[in-house]
C-alpha cells in the first residue's frame, strides 16, 4: 500500500487528497459547504453538511486510487470550531460554532476581569482569553444553545466529528494539537484540565479522548457509507499539519499559511516555553513514541476572507485569482490602508472589539488600489505577528516557508520578504495541510520511516529575496500601525 488519503476539513470546504510515496500525479476531490452568518459577528457551519462533503470526497478519492492501495487516512481540520452531538443518535445539536465567531466576547471579558483566571488560562493552556477558542463556545451551547447537560452529549472539534462518523460512532477522539486550542487543555500535562472545565461549566465526560497525532486511532466503518477497514492514523489541526507538511520538523523552522486567516508557526522543540505577550503557545504534534513538539503561533483572523469580501461583498473581482493581477495594475495603494478586522484582531493585538477599517481614500481611489491594500494587509499583519514572535523567543527569523491559497501571488510574497527582511520560500506543493495530515498518518503506518524521510519530501518552487533598502517597507508599516489603532475597540462590549 503506497497511498495515504488526507481529509482536509477547512473553513469553507472539504478536500480529500491521496498522497503517494512516489511521484504519481495528485488525486483529489473537493466540496464547498455553506457559511451561515445568523447575526453580526456570528459564524456557523452545518455539521451534517461537513460530514456529507467528507464522505463524498473520501469515497471519490478511494475509488480512484483503489482501496487496496490506501495505507491509512489522516485528518486535518479547522481547529477551534465547536461541535456538539448526541452519542445515541449521532445527530448534531444545531450548527457548529466556527472559530471566527465572536458571540462569546462578552463572556471572555467577564472572565478576564479576574487576573487569577487570566493567569490560569495562560499558564495551563498557552492561550489568551478570547472567543476564538472552543471552551466558551461549548459553554454557550450548554447555556444558550439548547444542548442538554447529559451523558449522551459529545463535544468535539471538527476532527472529532469526522472521526466519530468515519468509525461508525465507535471512537470519540482528538489529538493534542486540537485539544490545545480549546482553552480546556493543560499543554504541559497533555490532559484535560478539571479546573478549567469547571470554570467554563463543560463536563469532562463530554470531551474526547486525546490520542497521538501520529498513531492508529481506529478503522473506517461501512455503517457510515465509506469503504470499511481503512486505518485512521493521523490527526492534526490545520496549522500544525501545515508546519509538519512544510517539513519544519526541527526547532527554529517557521511557516506561514495564507488561508481564510493567516497563521505563523515556529517550531520551538520539545520543551514547552513560558507564555509570551501577544503570542500563543501550542502543541505542534505528538508522536506514538511519546515525543512532543511545541510551537509559538501568531494567529491572524482575516486574510483570504478579505479577498472573499472583495469578491462577494463588493463585487470588485469575479474570482479570488483576480486579486493579484488587479493589485498589480498599480505600483502602490496610493495611501489606502485596509485593516480587515471583520471579526476582531488576533495576534499580537487580541482585540475582539476591533472592526474592519479603510483609511486614506481619495476621489482618485480605484478598485485596483483597494485590491492592493488587501494584499498589503496580508504582509503587514504577518510582520506584526512575526515581530512579536521574535521578541518572545529571542530567536531571529532566518527564512519563512509559505503556503495557502494566496501564496500563489508573487506580488504578496515579494512584499512579505520586503516587510520581514528575510527570504520567503514557496514549495512546489502548497497543499501543506493535507500533506502534513498524510505524513503523520503515513509515519504511523510505515509509509515514511522517520522525520528525515518526511523532510526529504519538501521541494522548493521559488525563493523571494527582500529588498536591500528597508526604508519604504518600514514607512508603509508605520502607517499601517496608525490604521490598526483606528480599528481597535470600535465595537463596545455588551
């Protein structure tokens, strides 16, 4: 068996892809699912629609490859999105609450009024008190979302929901990369924390078992409508999977994924660092032999979603791929700065009350200037996160590996290199979240023997070198920071 199928359960759709141990062409299938916005600041998904997209794409890929060729399945997923379902029926309790959702901002503000609680969350979880994470979402489901407080309730992130369905309801599990994004998990002990569960009124019994990111979890069940008996052997949240897929398997290596949001992760090795201002500490992956790797993370909420806004909200572009060419029509943004704080600001600001802001518009502003401002915002936000990460770790960034949909834009990556002052490296295969999930599963099943074999899979497409003169980049970034200040605290707490 020479193929591993990765299920990449993203924020806007599901991609299943076969990753081979040789140079065979890609075999993949994709389905979008619906984005629900019931109120301002609320974002939801239908778990049944997610599962149907998983089932359809997985079957399509397995049929194309041949089930006898598939050594294992690996899963990667949007991380903090919270799902609740009935263990007896397998039906979800309403919609999933997506990571972008800000409905629990008031609750987080209430919790943050106690410095003891702030310190507890930071020390145990490596996170900050923010509605981004799953814990307050599950609490809201119990308090206001109609989820009963009983033994049949199962809580999980999207990976848990997919595993439950793949195994016919036999396995309720997650891994430490996803658990570490819930605000209920002790990242040093690698266990659910009873004190935090009590704080957020989430019963410990509702939560999944925590297993290794690379290791046999279960097997598929014919009861769920997929081919029976395929090993499910890898799990990682999408950003940790991308770090692994970018072969950043040694301390000091870093990547940025330009997706719906952008996420910068730095491999910091096997020792969990102390909490640092503006940054998150997270589990990068755990292996079956007990090896644990940690990462520092900068989380940026809106990058690709700003491109979607240009397309769907304003009609400025017909397709996301038009962004780069339109932005390239002009030499600069002509003083226009767009802060895409549509659902607040993440690293290093952590301001759930910030909102999207456009400044510098004149009568001469065109759609090309606006598109350019969106592209520049991606590079500015990444610089903010990286500079906070460098301050926290004390280790200068030597290079940055990049992936995600927007990484196809040469304009963006050149701007990124100029803003950071380091070389930006784009790999040949940019579907690194899927690659990471496949490598973790294949590592467990012997398709790849060790981390060196995983690292040998990485191939360079193009390197972008920074401009020698840092002056223009620094001047643009200074004005960007002024625009950020104007976006902050725009919405008042309830």
